[in-house]
C-alpha cells in the first residue's frame, strides 16, 4: 500500500548492509527506492564525533531505530495487510515493519541463531512461520511472541533450515527444507511432534520450496545440486513425479504462478544469474497425476525434448554454462540429439511450444 492509501506493486529487497529497500514497480526507471527500512542513519552518522582519522575508518555504523544489525536473509509480504512486511536476519531476529511509515513494529527473538526464512500464514493475519540455523521451525502469534519469545511453538529438525512454506490448501500444515536436502511436513497443531512425512529430496541443500496455490498437492523442490523436482504430496505422503536440470547453475529459488490460467508454470532462479520458466505440464508424469486439461497428443515430440532438456537454454545463452562444458561439447550434444529427431523439421518447433531446442526454457 502507498502512503496515500492506494494500492501499488512493490518489491522488497534484503541486503547484506542491514537495510531493506522497497521499490515501486509501477515507476519505470526509478533511481531510488520509495522506502528504506533500517540500515545506516546517514544524518546521525555524519554528525557523529570523530575520534581521529585512524579510528574513524573503523567506527561503528550508526543504524536507524529498529534496524537489523546484520544481513537480511528472508522477507515475506503480508497477504492480508499489504503494508506489513516481515524480515529475517543473521542477527537472530525477526522484525515486523510498517512499510509506508518505514517503522519497525515488533522485534522477535525466538530463534538462537541466524534466521534464514519466514512466511506469513495465508489466512490467519497474526500467524508467522520462520526457520533458522538453530535447526528449529517456529509458528507464532506475532502479538504474543513480541511480548514473550517463549510463546512461539517450535519443531526441531536434523539440519540447518533453508526454507519454510505453508500449504495453501491445508491451513494447519507447513513444510521445511534443510541444507541436508531433506523436506519434512508438519502439523501446526502438534507442537514439537515428528513430521507427517519426510522426503529425501536432494543430494545437496534444498534451497527452494514451492507449493502450487492452484493445484492441490503439487510440490516443487530445488537444490544446490542444480535440479528441480516435482512431487505429489496429497494424502500426507510424497510420491516422486519428475525432475530436470534447469541450466541455471545451483538453484536458489522457485515459485509457481498464482494465475489459474498458468497454474503449471514454474519460475526458477539460480547462481548463473539466469531465470528459467518451466511449463511442468510438459511432463507426462504431471499430466498423469494432476488435472492439467492437456492431452498427451500435444506432446508427441517429448522424447526429442528430453534429449535436449539440459542444453536447450544454454544454446540461446552467451557465456559459460553451469557445468563449464566447452562450446564444442555443447554443439556436439545438440547435433547428436537433432540427428535422432526425424524428420529434421521437427526440431524447429513453433515458438513457445517447448518442443525441441527452444529459447524460452520451457519444458
């Protein structure tokens, strides 16, 4: 929300410098953020007394009231009160902000190590989910926990937490991923109890979790092992569906589209500064398990697509790929796959179909 009370489109960016920048996406080519939450108080810093040239370089920064004191690692916009933002930090705290006023409303201290991730409950305005390097996930009423950190309900896991997410189709359940590549599902009504189910999802840290807001039970996980995997978690159990390498290097974040018209579209971001988009309905496993409304006949060339799956985004991209393969090796792989596709014209599919070697990164 804007200070005037009107609605707007904003992006919040956490930084390593303790501040959160809020940018107005409706303003093209903006040079400065519309709000800065926390960070260095420039006026106070400028007026601070000097203690000599040598010591001045090492002087502590003067921070704004309510600021985080270390890097900001996680952010979550409130879904019901759109002017409210929650942030997680390496300073072991969670803060609740009134964005238009640039004011910290609450500082929560229920974690004992760096807080990596957090998410507001989709329907309960006061409930927040968080996870940290203290190997605990916490569900808390912000008002109660602000008064007493012991009010937070906690669940212990076996490794540092990378991500937490509420199930949008089951208000009482949430999922946790760890740096051991494990995903667990918990019931928020059963404080401290073991998981409802566990997935050994990846061989390295599971850095991304995404539950489709439109399709019940469709879970995507992402990892530093450079893959994205899909799971069916209906019935409090996890069934593997499919996986693929997205060619964006180590995968850091994923998100399903909230528009019902594009319910099976997954956005992926990774270390190689690339963003990929995967139409997961192109997977036969997804079409078999979920109501996609798409027929298998639309994907007759899926075998050709699978052979080009890893390289298709690399083909249209300048620079090294995530596995540092040489250009000659990439070209040889592509030519080999294309020779297997008959007739050759099949490799030149229409733009946006996701068939053969497309430049859209769709699968």
